[in-house]
C-alpha cells in the first residue's frame, strides 16, 4: 500500500527534523556535533556567546542563592519561588470615565450611530436623560445600573458589544482596584504541548506605590505541576489578568498544561490582553506590534541581553545538562522585567486613549 | 457474456487434467428482516432507494441500538457498511451533538467511504459533515473539521500522532459515541498489537472527556473474531457472522500446474455431479452456438495450439507441465477467459507480475482479437488516483474486460462484481484468498474463481487438502498484549497525552510491578509528587514509536550510481533514500554483497555501516540472487507454560536466540556460483517460542532402520521446516515472522529438540497461539508430507526457501516417521494420573518471580542486540561452568553418589552450529543431572521450573525417591504441608530408607501436629 509507505516516509522526515532539535529525546549526532562546534564563549552567535558568559559568571552558584528565592512546597511538590519588590508610581485616571460612558447612547440595545445622532438632536444628551424617553426608558435604567454597580465583566462587555472603541474598553480598567491586577507572562520550551519553565506574576499594593514580582521556576521537569499550582495560588475570581498576547498564548498554554495534568482549573479571571490595544494604537505606525518593538519605539526602552523565545529551550537544556544556572539568569530577569513593565504599559496606554 | 461460457474452462481438455479440485458454492436466496420504529427519515430513504434490509443487517442494527459492541464478519458485498451506518445516522438525527470515529487501515479506503457517508448525509438531509482526517488533509481544513465534523474517517497512523493534541478535539471526544473499526482482520501481528494499545489510549482520552464509546468492528471471516475484537478493544463483543444476502452459484477451482506431483486427484461425489451438470451444459452450449462463437472458438484453439507447439513437450521428468512458467500459465488462462468474454480480475503476487501479465496478454490478444487488447490493463498501487478511478469505473461499466492487479484491490474498494477471478499464487492467508474470490460473483449469475498453486508448501497443501480450505475458518489473527517493547512504547505515548498513574498503567495497559519506576530510572518518565508519571521531553513520543515496527533500530538504504559509491560512503546524504529497514532484515537481506530488490529493480549492497546505520547500495541488473547462511543458537530463559497434548508435551517459554549470519551465496536459479564469508556480529534477541523433545528411543529405532548418515538430524530438520511452512494455515502470519532450530541434542533439554520461535524481540504471540492449535498443526503437516509424491523432499514439503543451512541435512522418510510419532502421541486421549494432577495444580501462566527478575536484569537497554564476540566467549565459559560440578559441590542433601557428569564432545550428529558442536554432551547420567538441576533451582526458590524437571523425571522413572522427596520439599516451602506429606509418603514407598524424607516428615509432623 502506497499510503503506508508514504506515511512511513513522512514519519521518517519528521523524525529527522525532530532529531535536529537538541532538546528532543534523541538528538541526532550531527545536531550534537554542530552544537559542539559552535559552542563556547568564542561562538560567532551572540546568543550562544551570551549563554557562556552567564555560565562563567554563575558557575558556582545555586538557584537558592539568587536574591529573593526560596524553595516552596505546595500540594503538587517542591519548586522555586523568586520574589522581588520594587517601587512604582502607578495610577489610572478614572476622572470622567463614568460620565463619558453615560454620554454614549450606543451602549443601549437597539441604538446605533444613526439613532444616537437623532436622539442627541432631539436633546437626549446622555443615558440619564433617556430615563424620560418612553421607548428607551427601561434599557436606560438597566444600563445605568450596570455602569454604576455591575460587575466589571458586565461593564466591559457592555462597552465591547455596543461600542467599537478599544479605548473605551481599556478605560474600563480604571474602575478596578490596583491590587487586583495580575501582570503575567510565561516562558516555555516551545509553542504547544511542552512544559512551562517559568511563570511570572506581578502584583501591586492598593495604592500603586510598590510592585512585587513572583516567579515560579521549573528546576526540573518534574516540578511543572508545582509551578502551575504556585501561580494559580495568586489567582481568584476577583483577579484581573494583564498580559501581552496572553489571550492567544499564555492563558491557553496554561489551560492546556492544566488539562494535561488533569488539574481542575475552573477559575478564569477577567483578562486584559494589551496586544489588542497596542494594535489599535500603533498598528499603522510600527513595523509590527511585538512587545520589543513597542518598547523600543514608543517607550524608548532598549533591553540588554534579550533572549528570543526560540532560544529558551536551548538555554534551559544547557542548564539541565550542565547543572549550571547561568543560562536561566537572563530568562528569569527578562521575564521579571516583562511583567513589571506590563504595569507601566497599562498605565501609558490608558493615558494614550 | 454467454452464461455458459463460465463452465467451459473446467471441461476444457487442455486444462482439465491440472484441476485439483472444483468446489461448487451454492447460490443463496436473500433472507430479509424487519426493524420496528425506524426513524421516518431513514425508512423513507430505504424506500426511495428500494433497499430491503437483510436479516443480518437488522440484527446488527438492533445490537447497536441496544448499545452492544459488535463484530460483523459477513463476506464482501453483504452490506456491512449500511448495517452500522443506519443506527449511527439514526442516533445522529436524534442526538445533535454525538460524534463517531471511523478507522480504516488505509487512506484509500477512507476516501471511498467518505463518498458513501456524504451521499447518505445528503439523502437524509442531516448535518454531519463527515471528513477524512489524515496526512492528506489540507492544513487550513483541519481546524474546521475538529470543530464541526461529527464523523471523522482516519487511520491508526494518524490517530497515533493526534492523540496528544486531544485538547484541540475536546468537542469531538466529549461526544464520541461510536468507534467503527473496518477491516479489523488487518490488525494482526506487530501492527495489530500496536493498534490494540492505540485503541486503549484512545479510550483513555475519551474517558477523560466524559464519553464511553461503543465499538463496531467489521472483519473478514476468521477462526477467532471475538478473541481478536476483545484483544483489540479490551471489551466483550457480540458476533454477527451469518450472511443473509443473496448470491449466485460459484465454481471455486483449485488449479495445480504441478499436478504431476500430486498422488491423487481429489474427486468428491459433489464434483461428479458437477461434471454431469457440465455435460448437460455443454450440450445446451452446442445448440446455441452461433457462427460468431464458432469463429471465436477457432481462434482460441489456434492460440492454445500455438502456445503448446512453441513449448517443449518432452518434459516428463520435470514438475511443470508443458514447460510453461506459472506466470505464463496464468496468462494463458486469463487470455482464455477474456476470449470467452468473461470479465476477469487476475490477482498476482507482485506489482511487476501484474504489469507483465497484462502486457503479455495485451500482446497475445492482438493476434487473436485485436479490439479486446485495449480492454486489458494492470491496476496497482502507485498509479495516479485519476488513473485508478478510471479503471474502477471502467470495470463497473465493462469498458475493461480484463484487469491484473496486486492485493491493492483486495480491501473494500468499490469496483462492483466481476464474472471471474484468477488468483495466481496463494496470497498467504485464506482471508485474502476469500476476499479476492469475493470479487467474482453476481446476484443472479454463476461466477468462477481459479486459484493457481505455486510450488511451495502452503499452495500445494491446499491443492491436496481442498476440504481444509472449504471447511470452517482455520486462521487465527494474533494480537499480542504481552510484548514489553510495544507496551512500553505506548505507555510513553500515553504519558505524553496525560500523565499516567500506576493504577491506569496496570488497568489499561497491564503494565505491572515496577515497570513504571524502571522507566523513571532510565530517564524515560518522571514521577511527580502527585504520583503522576509524566513524559518529560519536548518532542512527541509518538514519532519515536512506529506502529509497523518493533524497534527503532532501523537502517537507511541509500542508493547511488556505481561509480559514485565512495562518495555516499563518506556522505550518505548525497545518495537517494530507498527505504528504511530493520536490523534483522539488514542481516538477512541487505548484508554486504546481497542483491536487494526494491520495486522490481535489483541493487547490490556495497557496504553496511553498522554504527551510523546506513546500507549503501548501487543499482545493477544481475542474473543471480543471494541467500544468506546462518547458525542459530538458543537458550531457554524460562518456561511459561507446559502443555500436555495427548501424551505429547509442548513447552512455551522465553528464549534467548542468537543468529550468526556467517556466509552468503550467489545463486543462479538453484545453482550456487560462489560463497562469501560475512563478518557480522551475531544478532541476539529475547523472544518467546515453543519447543518439544523427541525421545532417544525414536532416534535409535530410526538409525537402525535407515543406514545413512545424519538420518535423525535430517528428520528433525524436515519436521521443523514442514511445521513452519504450515504455521500460517492456523495462525495468521508470514513464514518469515517465525524461526526455528532443530538439534539432536540441546543442552537445556538434554534431548533432541525442535524449537520454533517468534522472530521478534519480546515475541509477538504467534507461537503462543500455535500452542493452542498444535494438534491441528501436526495433522496438517503430516498430511502435507504424506500426500507429496516427491522422492526425497521438495519445496512443496520439507524444503524451506529461507533455510540458513542450505536445506541440509533433510530426510523425508525420517521426517514422516517422526511426524507419525508426534501425531500418535498427540492423539492419545489424556491419561489421568497423579503426575498430570500435580501439573494442573500449578499455575503455569505466571512467570516465576525469580525468573522474571533475571530476565529484566539481562535486558540491559544498551547493546541488547549486538552480541560482541567477546561476550560470546564469556557465555561459552559460562556454559562449561554450569556443566561442571563446582556449583553443586556444596549440596550434599540428596546426592550420596558422586555428582559426576560425563562431558564429551560428540561430533557425529551435529549439524546446526559450531556452538552446539562444542556443547554437545552425551549424557549418560541424564536423570541424575536433571535432579541436580532441579535441586539447584529449588535452592534458588525457582519452584516452577524445578517442578517441571521433577515431573519430567518421574515421567520416565516413577521410582525415583529423591524426585518425590524434592516435590514434597517444594510444596512444603510453598506452604502446602498436606500435599508435601502426600509426596513424601510416595518417596518412602519407593525407598523406605531415604533418611532425608524421614527427617522432613518428622519436622512437618511436629510443626503441624499431624
């Protein structure tokens, strides 16, 4: 049967492609040889060079020696938790938000731009005034109730469904307590069906004056469930996740890993994925909306020792094989900066709209 | 077509004498059934299409409705598909979310079925969106299929890889209600065993998402359909095997070109009446013959005369009559039928032959009836899809009259039914033969099937024993759930899908003891705090485990031009990848100097790189082939079962096989044109197999009777070949799936022994099944030898094409004598005696613990296959060691006599291996040695094996007090003091002075106050 032959062939190709990855269970000899040839501090590849610089620097250190790190144990086992606190000056200006919302008649069902225009011409300036309108009275009542006392999710959905304004959607965040924000980012060994090696979550105090990053690190692949458990202990129904591209990557990735471990992860907190708002703001102005591009062009941040995601598996593998924590250092640091600057991002983008 | 033309062949004087048997299969009227409360949409559909349901379809419908797992084994074209599509679609009409998975062994089949399902969907006005999901599915379609399709058609290879992406299939798995496995008989051997584990993985995922699918299997007729279904799925099944669809009469003709080799032409009463009928038919035929037909007949006669005239007729001594090759003979019959306007499908054993026979027939047809030449074509895998569809359609509307093909057409592809089928060479299984034969036959007309026999054992067996073929199904499809390599592979894949727990591993995969923890030790799995075992690598486990092969130990065959060979030796990537083959196959067929055949082209193996696993070949047309010679050495590692069949004992257990491929020969047809040494390390593997011994008295008798050399060895060797040759009759496998060894003396049994083993690491269940059907196997083999007319052995009886010893020595008469002996022992009705009772009280199904551990320890992951010469030497030393007394010196308990073994090299009667030659020990103190062995095993607490040996001793020597004593001691150690006392008393009866016995009895009395 050709089909079988063909599939064998296909399988073979895949096998050989897979064996070209150093982190596959059986990397091919050529892959290992290539890795050796290009290795060491003399490598032409700046990323490999960087890895060896870190390995030199950290060769005698242990993860527990890192500042703020401690070994924790939860239901799912032991893992490493790294905590760091720093100052921040965070605030979201919520002035006029409610007033602005109330001016948007389109938030009411069955009111589109045309009807809104007509109503405004008739003198209905805001939703409050519609309480006197025979037809829209009840809708207005409901909408006001939602805006004034409804759960955040409902207000957001009201805005999302009835108004096309990304700005207004983000402005909804102004309603929230600062200490409910969970700025989150993960590092993984690939795009799907592979372990998460690091989950970082940053939280602020009520006043927005300090921000604490907590990172859970996979010291060994057996700890993944403990890492996820550690992260989930930060999340409850009142949390608001803030990520960059988390809606399509980080959150489903964590869900898949929970699914893999048959872990019941019912809690799905409200989520602001800043990439949507970044696209609305800068899509036409920047070559792309990657986080690093925006950092560079908009916020003028140039990060040293940035490791692209595609190199993280290689770095992690070196750590496992050599027992040298060096390669993890830039990953941890990078992740920490990411989650802390997500807070800055949220604030700046909030202001831009 | 002239209806009566179909009967002409069997009466034609030019063919008649080669017909070994004609079985006329009676036509059947349809039996219809009724279904109550059928959904109106469905009953309207049936009415519109004028479909009346057959009874077996309604039975299947009801069983499925009652949520029973079923397996349907009615023949091709009996409406199996409709039988299960009806209830599935009906349930889908009612329940809007349920889904179903249809599994086919090949992609072509799922495409065919997709069309059927889409039509059904359209006719019922239902939204199911059936879709194939396999390697050909465009990437951009996949998401939509996962989200929306309610029926997925796929194959095991695809499932193997998509299972770990189950999170993308949440909707599908959560609602999975039916799993249909079509052509279930194709899931046997290594592939089938892999699929059985794959289904268990699939069920585990379905369970996680909250569904518990029902299974519907369809299969060709088998001896063990329920067992197969049960092993594949792990659940109980209801069998539906009674065909109630109508079909016309069919003549099934066994045609033997080697007819001169057959003792008697089986003519049954049934046949006589047939020929009477035929005579009548002939008369009618003459009456209705018109001019045109008359003209045709002339043409045909001219053609046949031409053929015969062109061939040498002075071949009285040779076996093939008329000097025709079997393939030319096939062509003549094919042409004969086509000239009679009989639409014929001709199955051949290879693609090349399909092409050749079509080409010859076209060419010859041009001389007789030119317009028909364009109605002849070959059809095979490798043709473009459009070409194939064109031929399929052409067969349906009779644009094609004659098609040659390989078994690509055997599985359910829809080409309608034809007038006649020629099967040139037994396709290897009766299932395939019946499936191919099923292509002929229309509802109302008579049809014809002609099976042409080749010279080998199986083909000739059927020619001489047609009743075996037409009797009940004999073939058992084997699925082995005990192969450690396969179960380990699937445990790793399953852990990659979800972390696995100890309970699951044991419950679902029968993965027991500390095997999971051993995988953790080897770094293949990790265990976390929640006792979950996880797959820690970031690749896909499924890619590392093929469903077709046991090991990953495969070699790449790289082809290039001859003058370029040095380049690819240095840099294999510059050559063309021809195929990948397993190590064992490299040793057998692709060693240095071998002629390797790939898609009909011959290649010469230039070199084999054992480290980098490359075989470098270049294309060259040569007129010779190569055969490899090997020495086999076997050690018994443990005995799992000991089966008494009548008075004959057959053992089943774990064997360590070492095959040393030391030489190859270049052969021009059957003449050797040179021998060449090979330098390959022996291939060593652990497997499972059966063995039995032939007592020394038989040897003595036979050596007295026949005065030649190597008489006994030749007989044993013949028995081994003939048994292996007929294995596939009872256990579905290829001859090449098993290996054998026969020896005048084997150190582990200390007797003349024949071994037959599964040629796969870990065993694949073939020999285990053979143990169950051993008596039938012996019967068939005996009848094969008895009916073969040759003088001193031929490929139809005791010659084996794959013999590693050049079919030497072989002795046909002695083979026959030994088989007679085995047969007479096997057919003795089981005697009731104490020994058998002892035997039955033991549970042989479980390995002894000690043995098991020993096995695991030996099974080091590294170098399992390569058995370096150095190691070999060590083993030899080891063996000598065990044959000396040093081990036993300390043991004074029983043996008051000196423990002496006479070790002497006996060079006379060895023929198998150099190793054996050295180990050949003629043991005069046989019983004594056995007793020592038993004692040693007893001391190692290896009771099962020790008991076996003791029973064996008592079999021949009932008055062995020490053996009775030791049995008592074993039972005592095992806590059965009553049984112990019983045996100790026997020991005392035999030898009242045995002090040891008195001692143990008094201890027992004190302990138990007996």
